[in-house]
C-alpha cells in the first residue's frame, strides 16, 4: 500500500527530496506546499518547486506562511499520511504537526544536536569545522529538537563552498528519505532522542554579517568567503566608500601566502588569476569579486573595470561589527555605512 505524502519546501535542498519522493515505490506525492513568488524573492537559495510540481501534475499550494489556517486546510484536504519538510525556514506549529497520520518529518543540515538554528552549513564552513551533516527527524514544536530518525555526515574539503556542501547535504537527505520512508509511513521507524547535553544553537545570519575583517588569517578569510558565496549574499568589503562583494578565493598555501607580507587589506599584486590582498598571516588571492549582483565576475575583470591598482586599501570594519559577524557579540546599534 502506497502512502500519501505532502512536501513542504522552498530552497535548493528540497529538490533532491522532491525527486526522491516522486520516484519512490512507497508513496504518492499528492501535493507540494511552497512559497509564493513574492515570498521566494526574499529567501536566499529559493527554487521554483511549484514549476517542477506542476509539470508532474502534482497539486501546488502557494503560501506566505505554511501555518496560515488556509494553508493548513489545503494540506489537510490532501489527507497526507506523512508531511515532509525540507529547505523551509518557518517552524511548523501544532495545528499542522497534527494533520498527517504519521506526523511531520524534516531535515536539519547538521549532526544534531550540534548546530541547531539557521545557516548551519555556512556557520560550519566559516568556523573552519571539518565536516557538515544532515539529520532526519520527527518535527516537534521546538527548533531542531525532534526525535532523530537518521543522521549522516560529509567532509568539508578546502575547495568546497556553501553551494557544494549544501548539494551534498541535500543528497544525504534524499538518501535518508529513500532508506526510511517505508518504516515512517508504517509508523515503524526507530527513533531516538537528542542528547541535550551536547546541544548548541547558532546565531541567525543576515547579509550585513558578511563584513570582512582583513586582519584574520588567509585560511580564515578563505573560509569566510566560501561560506557566504552564491547563492547567498556573499562576504563583502569596502573600497573608497563603496561595497565590493568577495565571491571566491584560491585555497591558501601557508608558505606561499606568508612569503608576501603586507598590511591587512592592501592590494599587493594584480595577476591574471586574481587580486592578491594582505591578510593577518601574509596575503591571499581573491579570484572572483565585484558587484553584489554578479557572483561570477573574475577578480581581474572587476579590477580592470574600476582601475584598481597595487597599493589600494580595502577598509577595515569596526571591531563591534567584526565580533557580531562571528556570533561573538550583539548587533551594533549603528551599521552604516557598512550595512
């Protein structure tokens, strides 16, 4: 007997889960709830899940808030045995949690209970953690506190960025969904509680937190840039009072980078590969940089377009902004001109 499943999703991680559900021999994907176009435009990494569902003849439920009574009523009408929530930033409230016969399941992109909260992959990369992961859990009213169904991890290599890690995390989620869907639909999944003694909660990230502190080491700055690159707003700096977004950098080599000492934030070389900038441990090569709406701009092209020269100096942000951006202090009262 095939179960009835509703998928709730909006950002890139939900695509792999969508495909797993469509292809599953254990269920019928009867409806997809996703953001309206206006709401999706405000969410980094959103995808056109509605278009993919409509192309397969699957009912689409467009929402601003999936907990809205109208949205809950539409999902209830689909008579789901299971609701799968993937790539969704809103907590699922009691009324919706109670709709499916066997509950709501969801994913969190960390090995819970570590790194509960927003942007876990981004935080893991910018903090220099060696691995990321994904947890399949039964949703409850808390934030990432539900019973664990399955967990898997993936290493963070020096050449990864947030997009490559989220792609692997999404595939881990799809694998767990395929492996656990049948027992979940039968109410027979093996569940375990999270160990609260090991729990940690991440601060929420906003675009202004991408501010770049050039006094950090080259490796820390490489992690900083790749943790926040496309499809996210990006790390950024300022030059002559204007914002410059940093999209990609070369993997640091401690010997090479230390051999080019320079004042932090100072341009020390322009090469065909990128713009070399002084850091707290020597220098680093930024390979893609430029406007906020052009994440694929090669750094040499941008440098030529603005007449960047050796000796130019990127501005150093205030210490209170640096601390806040790392999750070590409160939001500064005054963000301008950096925000």
